[in-house]
C-alpha cells in the first residue's frame, strides 16, 4: 500500500481493483466477517481521498454510475446514510 503512495498510476489501478472487488461483493463478505478490517480500509480510503482529489472524484463518479445502474444499491446507500446520520446524533 505504501509503495503505491507516490505513484498516481499505481494508485488509480489500485482503486480500480478495489472498486471491482467491491462490485463483486467479495469485499462485503470479507468486511462483514471482520469489522476491524472494514474500519481500517475505510480509514485508508479516506486518507487516500484527502491526499488525492483525483481519486475522490473518480470514486464519486464511479459510485454515482453504479447507483444509476442499480437502483437497489442506491436504496441501500440511502438507508446506510440515514442509519449513519441517526447513529451520529446519539454520540
């Protein structure tokens, strides 16, 4: 992960692979069984997006495309967002 940090092309390829893995549903299975891993991955993704606006733009675009293709996914995302907002109110 660190080696690719300085290489934009490598980062983009990693992101594409990461997104493909997420699309395949493998990521969901892996992270469902391992919440600690999910947390670390989310943290890493946020860090990468903060450091590289291009990655953030690409991810947002990719997510929007996926949601437009798949209304079920859009519904799930909205549900997760609502849960997230309710959850953060109680802290």
